C-alpha cells in the first residue's frame, strides 16, 4: 500500500525557514519521480489539483521549480531513507498553504521525466506565514 506522510509544517514569521519531509512507504521510491505541491486557502475550482511547485526526478535527480519558488525552495531526496525533503527559505505570506507530496503510479527507470503525473498523494502539512 502506497503511503506518503508529510511533516514539518507550522507557523513561521515572514523571512523564516522550514524543512518539510515526506516519508514514503509501500513502493520503491528510488524509481519514482517525486513532487511537492501546494494549495492556498480559499475556494478552489472543482477538481483543481494543488499547484506543482517542485519536483525531483528518479535516477537523474534533476530538479524543477515553479517560478514563484525558484531560488527560495530546494527539493531533495534520500532514496535510502525513502524521504523527500523541501527546504523553504525566505518565507512570504503568499507561501501560506497546505503542502502535499505526490508521486506517480509508473516508474521512471531511464530518467525521462522530472515531475510525476501525481496519482498518490499525502494528506498534507499546513504552512502558515505570519507578517
């Protein structure tokens, strides 16, 4: 059974930092592209997925970032521990959101992609940035 469990969220002042973790089990994480997504508070369009913000590829460990977080967020993976991390620096109020970890249902043995087509999701961890 695939499981993803996020942790590390909290209330932080603007300019502060956090490190989010996503502990995975039930699959061989080393062969899967992994991503962090977030959903800001407020009404959402029906069926809208959280916004993709950072990804790290299997095999190549190449990374991708949304423009809104580039230079401030760093994604990394520890395949020995089956954990994906998201280091968040210089937090801004607009970073307040529920942060989700997600992965694909298909392995990427050759490093063809960086980001997953998310099928499996964690339950999320709340990040609140205060001014």
